[in-house]
């Protein structure tokens, strides 16, 4: 079964962890839409052969290889190490174009020896674990001599080698069932990689997923063999994603400002919010905050709640760990009926911008659940920002789907790159969110209750 994909990619057999690529850039590359780096010439395909011909042929080869490999997975009389190595070598060589894959044993860097095993394209280390081991399972065979640690996982070995090597930047790790692409990283505390579920792709004959994997992993993506100065397409994609992500995040302040206006006017204009308007006219709500702008402060807290939920949902850390039947059922109910991630694409559909208020009612249930805890949705009691005293008036007010989805559009999408691009909350650092917060402190709210208008 394919793992849950926290990066919101349309291919559930591809799993992106950390900030290796911008999800939007990776999605386009998986679909073959990055024309500058995904031409026939850049894939080094012979003239007269189309890309579809090439990955169609590769799919047939890979399926035949998997069939032979899968037949031995449960056999006790077959050496799992040698069997997995043979399968991965053949797959990389025959299906993905790594014709120069060579066995290198251990590689020395400084005073340490790294049992890498294989090298592709002259600069891409390949670590192969037996199919009986997960890629994150420590094992003595992957221990780094001179490190003082007796066990490493295949992934840890590859990552630490990349961090130590002055020549290698990208690596592949596989146990025959999964295949990971990783890069030199400044930190080991948060893993960063792109993983392909080979077993699901090949066992279930998922041709579109294989084609996506082929486009992303083909040997041509690593640059010319033995030529360190040649262009590495993975690096091009990564840098372009960083540039796009920077532009999108720079536009987040504009989006948050627009979201605050849409939210403020949405509450003011809703016909059911007469009590809210009376408190504003009397000044009671405005004076509920020491700075005399209680309405604006509650709007800010709502936006902070949205941003918090975007971040924890995309990172997959909202719910407490646990795989019991009740917890899994509760998480499924939340994801299918209450998660804010559901609104990311829905907010772009104009037909969803109606006068009903069911979406806001669902959001209120989530807010209340995070304030006091809600086992039926697997929501922990966080209090703090979600405490009932933080937004007492707005939590009780009504909001149309039109207003809420307009807010979602401003917070989830940016036009800074010339076209709509999703804001990547999953990989946004605290300093970036902090800069948005600081910029909001400079805004001076302007409230016209008679005209039911809110702005700055």
C-alpha cells in the first residue's frame, strides 16, 4: 500500500519529505510540464524516439524485473542482500538509464570509510539495502567506520556520506520496494528526500505513476557521467523551486492583508451578525482590547489560526501519534470532512463561492476541538490560540462560504510568480512567518460600520 503523501502530490506513490523540492515544481516535473529541462534532448534520447516510447519500453522492462524479484521475496533459500542488489542494479541500468552503474565498495572521506556500495554517473552514490529492511532501519552493514556508531540505516549512511563528500551532492537509496532520492543537507534533524513506492507502482501496474517516476529519476537528471561541471537537472529544479518559493512567500504579506480585509468585511456584511455590528457601533468590541482595536485583534487571531492549521496539516503533525482503529477512523473523518487542506483547491472554483455557511461551521468545530480537545476528530487540546477567549465574538458569528473561500484564496495562493502558485506552508521557516507577523503590526485598521467596510 502506498504511504500517505503529505506533500499533496497527485501521485500517491510519490512521497516528498522536507524541502528537497517545491511541491508545485515537483508536480510539474512529474507531469513532464517543465519544457526547458524535459525535452527529448535533455533526456539524451536518440533521435527518432519519443519520450513516451522510451518510458513505455522502460515500464515493460521494470514490470518483468519486478515479477521475477517479487517471486523470491518470501523465499528463505534466497539471499535477500544479493537478490535485492541484482534487482535494483537491473532496474537502474535497464529502466532508468544508469548504464554506468559500478560497484565501488567503501569510499573514504577524511578518516572515515562509508560502505556506499555503488556509484552511478560517476557522482551519484547508490546504497542498496535488502528488501527485508526498511530504509530507515539501522543495521551493522551500513555502519560508518571511524564514526563510533555500530549501526546506521541505509538512508543515514547515504545522507552522512553526501554531507561529508566534496564531490557528491545527490544519492539514491533503495531496498527494492522503495527508491529514494536525497541531497546533501545542512542538517540531519529533519529528513529531506523524494521517495517512490516501487512495489505499489510495479505490482499494481500503475503506468502513469511509473512515467512520473521515470521523468523524475532518469539518469539524465544527474548530468553527464563523469563531468562534474555539467548541469544537474535535479539541482535546476531545486533552485527554481527555491526562487519561486521565495517569490510566493514575499507575496504572503499581501495575501494576509487581503485575507484580513475579506474576513473583516465578511463578518460585517453577513445578515445574521446584527449583534456583532451593535457591539461595534457601541464601541464595546473595539474597546475589548487594550489598544482599542478588539475587532482587528480577533481577525488577526483567526488568520493566525488558519496559518497554524495550514502548517501542521501539511507537515502531518496535527494529530497525536497512534494507529488504533478509533484514531485512524477519527483522522479519516477529519481529513475528509474538516481539514482546511480540502479548501485549497475548492477556493479556486467560483461555483463554491455561495451564500451558505456550512464551511465556516466546520471550521468552528475544528477551532473548538483544538481549544478543548475532540477525540471524534483526533484533535488534541491545544488551548492558547484556540482558547475560547481569544476570538469570543467572531467564533459565535456567521460567515458565508463566499467570504471564507475568498480568505482561503488569499492565504493559500500567490500571483507573485506571474500565475497562481500554492503557498508552501509545509517548508516555511519560523523566521518567514515572523516577518509576516511583524509586517502586520504596521497596519492601521480602518473600520466603516455604516458602509460595512473594513480595510487599512
